[in-house]
C-alpha cells in the first residue's frame, strides 16, 4: 500500500492518514513555571492527557519535540501521567524529512509566534518585547528599592 500524502504546492508532503504532530513539552504539556533542572518536571497542564489522547484517537502520530535530552525520564513522566506519544525528539524516518525540523502537520509550542507575514510577525514580537520590558522595568524598580537600604 502506498503512503497517501497531501500535495499542497509549497508544502512538504504529509501523510494524511496518520499525520505527525510535534508538541513541545515544557509549558505545553506541563504547567512549567521555570527551569528547575533536567530531571525536575512540573505537573501536567489540565487537559493535556485528554487532548493528546483525542489527537491519537483521530489518527495523529505524536512527536514530543523538546530541548530536553533526557529521553528515559521524559518517557517515564509521560507513562506515569498516561500521556500518549509515539516519539520523543526523533522524527520517524521518511524520505521527505530532513534530520532537523520534522515534517509535521502542526507544531504546538508555548513559545511560538504564528507567522503569516513579516509585518504581522514583527508587530507580535513588538508586543511581546514591550511586555517583557515592562516586566523588566518592574524588576528594576524592585531592585532599586531593595538596594536603597545599602547606601
């Protein structure tokens, strides 16, 4: 049987019967507050297990795509919380995929910016940058008040 693939111009062919979906781990599957160490994991986000199970039931192959490299511990965490997955940091071998970014139907990540065109993307980044700087300014104010006692 031959693989059924979508043939949308300008897009990488995707298996339409069992499409691959790449999902980030920290902040997407977990509640991730801050980095605490390579083998320290936050609890799952509410609905994460149910959502990934729904994707599996709909025929998606799930790739956990994360910067963490502790595959054994990730696998144990996912099993412990009954979170379904097919792959961790390794895309299935297919002739149309490169060894870096996997060819997926979708990528889900808490740090993603949806790109439609560069004007929109830069406006989104500007908003994120303003929020980040506002947060930094608050930290600077807090730091100045804390340092004020040392003069």
